[in-house]
């Protein structure tokens, strides 16, 4: 059985996030991209491993400041 691959636009739609956010998640988590012709694709198995939790501003500030706010 062949593994499913998605281009960046389709992958972002599947996850319900923007292409820009998907690129950030891929870069932060070291998810491999593959170039097929002129298009970059990501494997479906790698997509399901991406964290897509939305953080509040307070959670981000606590993480950056070490809980000192």
C-alpha cells in the first residue's frame, strides 16, 4: 500500500491551520519534506505527529518567562 502525501496547501487544510503555521511546525519539529517535481510534500504519517494545540498568550508568556509574570 502506498503512503499518502500532501502538498503544503492540502496538508494545512487537513489540519485546519494556515500554510505559514504548518511550515513553522515542520521547522520546529524537524518533520521531513520531500520534493516531488516543483512541489514539496509531507507524509500523512508525519502530519498526524505534529502538535496542533493552540496556546493562550498567558501560556506562552509563562513558558518564555519561566512562570514569572
